[in-house]
C-alpha cells in the first residue's frame, strides 16, 4: 500500500510539473518566464561590438526588468507614452505611423524614430550622435519635453511604489533599491540583446540551410557594393560615420551633426543609418520625409542638395538604370529579418 501511495504521489507531482511546464509556454512571454536564456553573441563574421555588457552583465532578470521598463508608460509625465510607443516591435522598433515622433500631449518631435537593433555596435546614438553610451541613452527621451517630458526623480518615485519592480530590481541587481543607474542598465540589457542577424542575406553569407540569392538579388548586391557600400558597409550596413547625403534641409532646418559639434563642416551631416529591416522601418531619413525606397533612391539620384559639406560620394547623385534599381531593391529586401520582428522575447510582457 505504501508503495502505491508513493507511486500516486509521484504521478501527481509529475502531472503538476507537466502542467507548470505547459503554462510557461504562453504566447507572449511573461516575466519571469523569458523563454530560453537571454544571451548575447557576436554573429559569425561580424566585428567585435563596441558595447558588450562588460560592466552590466546580461541576465534573464536584468533583461526582463529592462523590457518591463521599456514598455512602461509611467516613464512619461502623464503616463501616456512608453519607449515602445515610438519603438514598435513589428516595425523593427522604429515608429510605423509617424514621420516625426509624437510624444506626450501628442507633441511633435523633430526627428524620425529609428529602428533599434544591433545597437551594441553603435559608436554613438541619435541621428546626430548626440548620445555616446547605451547606458545613458534613456535619459534623452525621458527628459525630452516633446517625448516623455518627465524627470528621473518622478520616474523613480512612480515605479518605486510598485512591488513588482522591487522584486525585479532585487533579482536583477541583488538589491531592491531603485536607482537611475540600475534603471538605465536594465534598459541597456533589453536593447543590447536585440540583435538582428537572421535575414536571408545573413543565411546566404553563412551558407545556412542551402539559402541562395536569386540572380536579381545577386545583381543588386553587385550594384550595392559599387554604389552604396562605402557608407553602408556589410555586415551592419552602416559605417557609423556622419555624412551629408545631399538631403535638402526642410523648414525645420535640422543642422544634424553640427547641432552637437557647432562645427560648420558638420552641417547637415547625419549618422549613416543601417539598411537592415527597411521593409519594416519606413518612413525613411532623419525626418521621415519619404514613405518608400523609390523616393529615397530618387532623392539620391536627382535631388542632391549642394552645400559645402556634401559628401564627395554624393556629388552629381547616384545614377541607377531601371534594371539596377529593380535589382538593388530586390537585394535590400534580403536584409529584412522576419525572425527578429517576430521574436516574442522583445514583445511587451503581459500585464
Ligand atoms: C516620442 C517618441 C519616442 C519615445 C517615447 C522614445 N523614443 Fe527613442 N527615439 C525617438 C526618436 C525620434 C529618436 C531619434 C532622435 C534623434 O536622432 O535626435 C530616438 C532614438 C533612440 C535611440 C537611438 C538609436 C540609434 O540608432 O541612434 C535609442 C537607443 C532609443 N531611441 C531608445 C529609446 C528608449 C530606451 C526610450 C524610452 C526610455 C525611447 N527611446 C523613447 C523617439 C522616441
Ligand atoms: C555618402 C554616403 C552614402 C552613400 C554612398 C549612400 N548613402 Fe544611404 N544614407 C546616407 C546617409 C547619411 C543617410 C541618412 C540621411 C538623412 O537621414 O538625411 C542615408 C539614408 C539612406 C536610407 C534611409 C534609411 C532610413 O532608415 O531612413 C536608405 C534606404 C539609403 N540610404 C539607401 C542607400 C542606397 C541604396 C545607396 C546606394 C545606391 C546609398 N544609400 C548610398 C549615406 C549614404
């Protein structure tokens, strides 16, 4: 009899474990059930990253905390806007509906919200490079009057009264105290883990699963290497430099890099954006003025704005035959990483 009881007990326990295991497998991963371990590794053939979590060890709990903060509207003055409002997963963390970003009170920003991925390779942030470290970057949107318009003191007070956060800060950093430094480090863990390296192009380069490029895509790659790769080199498709690509200043007259350096030689220079995930990150350019790639290519071909800081590579525009354009666009599509935008680890956690 004792044996039978023991057997029954064991059966019950394994049933319970089974149910628990099933429950973990929810659609949108909930904290603490971040599926799999969150790790960071340098994709094959890529250069060493600029930031590699050296003084901010990447952990599941740090990542989960950063994710909760990223999607928390309490980081804004009127509790209306989270980082995720302007950086949406399905848009590779750009903002799909707006050319210029909309913050609290629907205030209009002056720039287009860029996609967020492969940020650990960034040597600087923002279109003008105005922020130089991923661990301080969140301060800019939180305190920007047209974005979240909040103070860190208020943010810490608001989230400090939340028991969930106390537990999560404790788990992530070994003490429940909620500080600015820990807050930014957690967000850096979440954003730094967003690596996009599984496009068709990547698989082709890694010779993975027999993935090949079509003849048009291959022809487009050749056009790309000829006419675009000086500024947009693989594998990140940006050289992280600041360049004046001949985009005509709008009525906002955004001075670009010169806004930071006050150097007239930097007028209208913007950080070269990555060309990964373009199918998801429209509209394009620093002010989101174009909705389509054709408009960007037209601009680079026919509407180059002459000024002393214009990049030599842009002088006279970049000419493309109809065939070259078709092939180039086919190639650019191979840089879309669907697995990245569908990666549920980066989605808003269930409340
Ligand atoms: C109101 C919309 C808005 C909100 C809210 C917002 N951002 Fe942004 N984000 C932008 C815009 C616009 C830029 C480009 C700013 C610039 O170049 O001056 C940007 C740039 C960035 C960049 C730089 C990316 C790069 O490649 O240079 C990062 C990282 C980032 N945001 C993270 C965050 C985080 C973290 C939060 C929340 C704390 C946040 N953003 C909240 C609109 C927003
Ligand atoms: C001289 C350097 C340079 C060259 C060459 C160059 N680009 Fe760019 N590209 C830039 C800069 C700088 C920007 C950002 C300009 C802005 O926002 O005002 C940009 C922006 C873009 C964008 C918009 C991306 C976004 O997320 O907003 C696309 C698309 C693009 N380039 C594609 C190309 C293609 C395709 C080629 C080759 C035909 C090319 N570029 C050649 C420097 C360059």
